[in-house]
């Protein structure tokens, strides 16, 4: 079985997307960090192209009309959660690797 695919979209300029992406990768998920996208159209187009199991939205307010445009998609609003809490939300529970720093941080 292939790992779950997560697309992370930043709705604000300053988010914890990079540490979160590393934690999710270390927990065995396939992560696509697309960076800052500010319009519904860009997010919908990216979601269609990447075909994720989960779309994680970090930071600012969700663009108007996004929920209607992504009917059936598994969208998780992470807001301003810490990377650790956001990783727990996306992984679906605690992972033995979430408390361990990424290889890059060691």
C-alpha cells in the first residue's frame, strides 16, 4: 500500500509548513508542500493536479467558495496549530516518529 498523499497549502506568509512537512514525511506520509496560494482557483487547480488524500490548509482565512469547489475532498484546516499538533491531526493519532527530529535537524 502506498503512503497517504498530503498536499500542504499556506494561506498566510508565515506558517510552520516546513517543520510540519518534515514530521509528516518522517511519519511515512508522502508530502507535497506547494507554498503560499491565495485564491480559490489556485488551490482547486493544485488539488486537481496533485490528487491528494488530504489537503492541509495552514495559516490565514480559507478563501471564499473553497469548500463548495472541493466537494468530496478531505480538507483539514490547520489554522495556526503547532507543527506537532497539526501532524497529529493529519496522521490520525500519535506516531512514534513525531517526537523525533527530522534527519535534517539532527
